[in-house]
C-alpha cells in the first residue's frame, strides 16, 4: 500500500464530489460511492491539523481505535500530495486492516464533521511514519 491514500467523503459532497476531486488529482478507481483510492506520486507532511472540530474528531477516532485494537498510532496532518494541500488521517497499523476499515472511519467522520467534507486516509509505511513524526505528534498511541 505504498503511497495509497483512501479518500472518504461525507454527506453532500457524495460520489460526484469525490469523483470531481479525484479527476482533479488525476487518477484512480472508485471502490464505493463514498470511498476512492488515490495513488499520488509523492506525499509531503507539512504539520499537524488542529482546531476545535479536529479535537472532537481526534477524540472520536481515538475511541474507535481503542475499541478495535487495529491502529497502533494515528496522526491528523496537513499533506501536500502534489495538487495542493489537504488533511490526512495518517495511520500506522500492523497488520493492515481490510478495505472495509475506511468505511468505519468515514461513518465516524460524517457524524463528527457533518456533510460536505472529505478526509484522506493514509496507511503509513515505516519511512513515512518517521517523516510525519518530524512535523506532527500522534493523537493516538
């Protein structure tokens, strides 16, 4: 899953909005109406994404991660994936979860953040985790 990002969409953005975003990013196949895989050529970690709504999202995600015991560490980071800046949920998990796991995250994301948003999910390699740790502390460990 090197440089694989799962894009999940919430509410009114829907499948059409996700496909528009993906067409702007230049690639990929639709896995589900609200989940799309993106394979950017590069990922640069910019810093932590934090604010009042992000704190609520991090707390809700931490509860999910604690309950399922799949995620080792998680970061909410600003990313540059070659088409401008975005926010990514960066996850270190061993073993990697099955492909239904982003849907669980998406359901929670929609409840916390409401309609019209989107979130990139990146399953980190060891090297990527070293890079993200330089600019962002994990909110879940």
